[in-house]
C-alpha cells in the first residue's frame, strides 16, 4: 500500500512540475523505458505497443486492466506503433484539441500550443476534436491539423519535408 501511495505521490509531483511522468508509471503500466540523454524516450509495453516520445514531451499513460490503452499528450510529439487491437478496444491519443483513435497502426501526434497535428505512417486513424463533432479518417501519408474552432477538419497529404521534420524530432 505504501508503494502505491508513493507512486501516486510521485506521479502528482512530476505532473505538477511539468516532468514526463511515463517513467514514473512504467512499473504499474507494464512498460519498459529506454532513453539516452537529450534523445527521444521509447516505451515498450505489453502486447507489442511501442510509444516514442520526443525529448521533453509531457504526457501520461492511460490504462485499463493493466494494459496501456492511451496517452494523454499535453505538449510536444509522440509516435505510436500499436498492434491490431482485440475486440472493440481502440488505442487513443488525447490532446487538448483532438482525440486520435486506432485499431492498429503507426502514427504521430504533435501537440504544440493551440494546435494538434496527426500524421499516419501505416494503417488508418480516426481523428476528431476533443469537443466533439465529425471525425475524419487518415490513411498513410495523410495528416490533419486540429485547431480551436468548429470548422470541418481538412485531411491533407503532408509534404515530405514536414514528415521528415516531425520524424527527426522523434529520432525516426
């Protein structure tokens, strides 16, 4: 019980201080962490899930039943390689502006200021505003920028320099 209370206190302290709390959660979320100083952090979780977080990214892991089923991303970028999900489970990345959900694919989500950008590298991802509304479905090479407002989301094929710049931040 003391370990659980200590872990909760550390998560709260890290979140309050604006520190990436994924490493503090890894023992309770079933993930192992790899990180070199100044480089992206790689989390390898049960069921083959891989999450690569940009250096300095602020995020927390979400889980049900002991398995990670989502990331709450506050800033910077994460790359998610999620294996095919069983049943109706959908891995999702939640930012202040958007929710990106998938059944099995590889994609990147970048939360910067008041904009969230989602890029699909493999598979399909459904994206909608956090406040609700219609969703769009992205295929490989496509992305969407979600900003405050009610305008329809516009799917675009990202130019290679933009793709390369985001993946470079994630050491890919």
